[in-house]
């Protein structure tokens, strides 16, 4: 399950901006609001997690 840190996006960045970061064999989605997705082996799944966070 995805984690929600409860942090708000900085005022100068009203949009959620997501990226993916790799750590070893895993990839995770991160957002400017502090949200982090679960570690995934498939980069495509991490990107899907990021898209769902932005649209959800």
C-alpha cells in the first residue's frame, strides 16, 4: 500500500509533480507533496502509481 506522509506541496508548486527514483533493483514514485509509492521491480508500475496519485 502507498504511503502518505501528510505533507502539503510547497505554495510555489500548487501541482503535484511526480518522479521515479531507483534504489538497487527497485523503483519508487515520489511527489512534491511528500507522498511516496511502494517499491516496485517494474518501472512501469512505479510510473502507474505516480499517475494514480496525481489523478486520484
